[in-house]
C-alpha cells in the first residue's frame, strides 16, 4: 500500500508539483441499532483509496480514487496536477505554507479491546437488555439503542519527506427513549444526544458507559416530562451539564476560531467568524474562569480530536485559545498560519476520508475545569432562582457565530440552592462573548468529561468530522431563558 | 464465476468529466457479473447487490480566487444477505473476486448472528420502471470550464467592488440494484451546480442553482443576483424582533419544508415520532397548500426506484391543506395494514435501502404555487420583510414542528411594495403548522437549492405573522 502512495507522490512531483502530499487510507466501520425490541440495522463497510494534493504555481489541486493500482494512482496524481493548473487561472494569491520539519512515525491509538473482535451477538444482547429496560416504563413509545465503531489506517507522505502511518480506532454507543402523549413528543438520551458518547477508544468504552444501569431512570424522565411545567421565560441564572456545555463550546468557540472561516474561505457555506484578526489578544472572550485549549495530544484524553499528526503531517499540539478570558489563538493550517504571519501551524487540518481535502477542523476544544474543588451540587447551592439544563435537543447559531439558541431535553427549576421541580422544553439564547463573560463558576476536574461530537459538518463537498470537547458543569448569570417558545 | 477484470477496471471508472464519456457509466453486464460472482459463493436465502459508481468535481472560490479544487472517482458494492429471516448489509469498494466473496461471507455471518425479523418480506420480484434520461453532456465540466465559469462570476464581483465566494460543481453517478429473484434496476444521472455569495463591507447576497442539465444553469446570472442583493442590503438597519409579514424566496421555503417530509413516512407514524401522528386526513394547513411527490417531473432528479428496487409512484401528500397520503416501503405498508387497517397503505416506492430504522420518505417534493413573480409578490406588501435564505435551521419542538434558525445573505425591509433597505439578520422561532396556515400568496414554483434540505420544486410565498424572536449583530 505504501508503495502506491509513494508512486502517487513521485508522479505528482514529476509532473510539476511544487509541493504534494498523499494520504492513502483503509477504513472500516460497523454499526448496529435496535428499535422497540427489534434490530434496526446491522451494517459493516470498508473503504480504501488515495487522495493526492498538489500545489502548482501557488494553486491547489486535489484528486482521489479508489483504483489502488499503479495506473489508478498515477491517474489521480495527474488529475490533481491538471486541476491545480486550472486553479492557477483564477488565483487570489499564491498559497505559501508555513515551514514544518518533515517527520516520520508510526502511531496506533490506544485500544484495549478491539471492537471488531467482539461478537455481534454479545453486543446486541447488551442493546436488547437496554431496550427492555426502556420499554418497561409505561409511556415509552419508542426505544432506540445503538453502537458504532470506526478504524482508519492511513499513510501520509509528502514531497518534503514526511512519512507517517497512523491507526485510529473510535467507538460510540447510546440510547434514547421517546414518549408520545398529550400532543407532544418528549425524548431523553443517554449518555448524550447524537448517538451517545464517542471516544478514541476500543470496546472498553462500552463497558464504561453503564448503559443498562441508566436505562430505567432515563426512560422514566422521558415520560415524566409530559407532566412537567413548560420552562419559564425570564433572564436569570443558568446551570448547564457538561454535555450541553461541550456543544456550547463547539458552536460558540470551536467554529469561530477556525482561521479559514476568519479569512473568508468558508463564506459561501459554513460562514465567517466574528473573530477578525484585530481581535487576537485584544478581545475579552469570557470571564477570568474561561480557559479553553485546542489539544490533539493523547495527554488531553481519548477524544475524537486526538491524533499523532494532522492530515498535513503536523504533530499534535496543545494551543491556548482563551486564557483567563482573553482570546489568544486560532486553529490553523500551514497555509493560513503563513497568511497571518504565524511561524508554524498548530496542526488542525483534518479530512473526513481519503477522498476529501483536509480542512481546518476542531481537534479537542475543551474548557479547562475549575481549579477550586466544586461539585454540581455546590454549583447549584449558590443559585437563589435559576434553571438547570441537561442534554442537547436543538442547536442553532448565526453564520458569524454571534447569536445562538440551544434547547435541552430536560430542565429543573432551581430555587434556594436546590432543584425544585422538573420543567420541559428548556431553552436559552444569547450573544457568544456576552454569554462566556457571564460564566461565574465551573466544576472541578473530577466532574470534567471529554465528550465526542461525531457529526460536525463543514466544507464543500461537505465533510463530517468527529471532534472532542472537554467540559464540566458550569454556571452563567443573566442569561435569556425560554426564548425558543417566545410568542 | 470469475469476474472479467478488464470490464471491472474500465466500466465504472471511466473518467466522467469529459464530453465524450456519455456511454453508460455502468454496463448491465458488469452488475450481472458481480451478482453472479456473489451468488456463486453465497449461502443465503436471498442476496441483493447494489453497485454505485461515479465521479464528482467541485471548484471552490473565496476572496475572488479559487482556493480549493477537488475531484474523486469511486465505485462501491453493497451486499444485502437474508438468511432465515435475518439480514445484514456489508459494503466495500474493493471489487476483486476475493473481496466480493469476503463481503458476501461477512454479510451472511452478521445476518446469522441475529434473531429472526418477523416482518421481513421476501425480496421483490422484477419490476417495470419508466424511462428517465438524466445524463447530459452539458453537465460534464472540465477543470478549465469550471475555472471559466468561476472567472465570470468573480468578474461580476470585481465590477461591483464586492468579494465573491462560492462553488462550481458537477457529478456523474450510476446505480445498479439487482437481486437473486431477478429484479434489475439501473439509473444514471449527471448534475451541475453553482452557489455564489457576494460580500460587501457590511452586507452580502447569495444565489444557488442546480440541474441535471448543465445548460439550464445561468452561472453569471446567479452572480448578478447575488451582487444586486449585496449592493441593495448595504448599511443595514436593525428592526426590533416581532411578527412580520414575510416574503420567503424559494430557497427559504425549501429549507423550511425540508423539515416536514421525514415525517411523511408510514414508519414515522407507527413509531409515533411524526408530527402527523393523530393528524392524518385532517386539515392541518391552509386550503391553499398543495404538495405532492413526483420523481418523474422534469425539474426533479433521482432514481425512479427505491432502496429495494420498487418503482417510485407519484404521491399526493397535501391537498387543500389536508394530509392525504404517506410514503410506504413494502414492509411498512404490510405492518400498517396489519396494525392500523383503518389507514389505507400500499408500497409507494419510497423505501430506504434495507436494513434501516427510518423506513421511507418522499424526496421529490413539488409544492404548487401561483402565477405571481417574486417582484409581484413584493409589490403586494405594504410593510414586511424579504428573506433570501435561511441558515442553521433546527427542530425545537417535534410535534408542533417549531423550527429555529437565522436569516442570511439578503434580508430586506419592504415598504409600499418596494425593497426599502437591508436589515440586520433575525433569529426566528416559527411553527411550520402555523406558517402553512398563514400563507397569503404563492408565486411561480421553481427548482430551488438550499443548504439545509434536498432540492425541491417550490414557489416563493407571502405569509403573515412570521415570528422573529431576536436580532444578531450584522
């Protein structure tokens, strides 16, 4: 396989590439689900192919093929060169790459139990046990469970001499209970929406999630929501669980710090960013307690954004994004780093698969936990009147990432430091920097979770990427609550 | 039976972006060879093979220059095996005989490890399909031709002192679906698309279009539309949130409507996850709302058969605001007849490939309109808001179909029948049931493209009391 990647690279250089890189990958995916006591689907897929990226005359071309033959990879390399030459006809500025030492290495993500070695029967047995627990609760009208596993084995070679081989294995699992009644549909998910929790781990993740133990409680909450009052509309204190805070980070920090958005590359689709270059190191993004990093290193945790090298061959690193509330860094590619005068990329170029161009993508964008020991109960104890919200239900933000609105599956009215009563259809909205500046407490390390968001969309053609977001429960003051149902 | 390697290598991987490459992308004999190979090693009761081959290319520009430019070619085989009432699907893009045999073996192994599925029907017998010709040489753009069209759009931006970003894209795909009961279905399609955003210092405009026939696309015309919107919306003012009369352009209508049709499948009703649960046959929308599904309409795209090979039928979904019918896969129709005999149900050819959790959905939506142009609709508004497109739409409430999202790239105040000036963008929280009861006028339907939904044929419309709840900073 590697010899075909080398051949594609050699062909691209021979045909005139100033710079070229090649990613040749073998991918495997397995997923299965249950629905109301029956199999939803059982599916397995594999895909292999090569993608060639070439720079000619300061312009890019990219071509990918699954024809892994000498002729096939030569054809892809030649096509990438031809496309780059066509690009050069309409060039805004020549692409220049920030320098990067060529690195070699072999890396395999930690995976204690190979998920592809686990029998389907055993996994289905667990999902059916969860399904039975969910449907044992009167009022549950739809029970869904699922697991999925990915493995990507990739070679990356560049004309600068990079030679890297990486294998990443990720796993995910979760369930949801729906309840239809009284002219409304309520839903509870565990451990998160978006199919549950997803991490760069093997089957050991499934054991850690304690799916069966949590099923009954979650199903009962879905049904109980019908009896709950509607979330009130007011401006006040909001407490978020860590999974919802993870998505809040994703949307209102992770996307606006993408330097390609800032520089206009995504203007037609994903949009721009309010974080124009003049704001770097000159914007109070959040309160003093807001410390956010982009960290692709395994030391940060087994996140969907953890790797050894990005898809430009840059080693995984940790960058400060927000330090004590001050905005201090973007996530970059080699080209965009050079464009703003940074000496190096911080290694955030990632491609969905061999057939897609790497783009600037989130790695693990995480808020650091509070340094002072603080539990969720203590967080709530300091709230005279407010709302606690848990598990995302809807999410929306404008194309410059200022105005957002989130809905959650479950809410609790907090009164005098305690959860007083459940409320349904909770939502909140705000302006990004105002929101992060209103954070006045965040729980400590033992309550911090590295969540996986498996479905982040970006690019044309659109690519889906898994990203990681570490977060702990946090408290925000003066937040607009209940806005989604405003009439 | 061994596969002819020469046929395999040449048939699906024919370079697709040349004008002389209009011989069929997938030859039936190639699909037959693969199925015969699969059957020669199969031990399943039934086997289905889906073959998808294609090439696509996309030129992307921003800041008035091409910055990304990509192409790909791929052929995928997918095997569905049924063993004693249990099934699994395994896919690969390795087409050599050993890999096909391994794929078949893995599908059968995964099927055997399950409990039998009581509702599983035998695979369908051979079907008849209408002829549809949707492969056009006009969609076969070379990299140079995509660059030329990009150049023309950027020339508009330079003339207007604006900054352009967008895409020029094209694809050619072919699909074969055959099963061990003798069903054979083939489909080939081309497509071309542009999307363009023009940005000024404090404003923007947007246009997008797609067609199976590249000759129908007016690339420079789209750029002119986007530039005009950017120019007219410069120096936007802020209006307070509230309920306003709106004109929704077709792209905005499309992206909202797209959230409805996943609920128009029989399985969504059986699962009680559809907003139509308990509302079938009732008048849910205004009497002026008529929606059907028609894959054969000349402005539509997509195969005339579903994921099992059943022919897609024309469906009358909404008539005079009344929910008239649903889409059904074979298995869903059977279950609906058994569990709810009062609901008429028959297979409509809208099923997704099996196995799946979601059953079926109509995906060739046609919303009927009126005779008025967009300009005539605007002329009829004393005070209101014109919405070019919507963005980041998400469902807030599943049963009320309450959606939230933002306006984007061309939001205008209308006064006395004319565009008065640009507006800062709004967030909306709007029930679709309420919206479709407040439609006051409909324009001429057109094939529309957005970013939140599949393409549809929809009109622009005027509606009263649209619920804008917040304003953003631009």
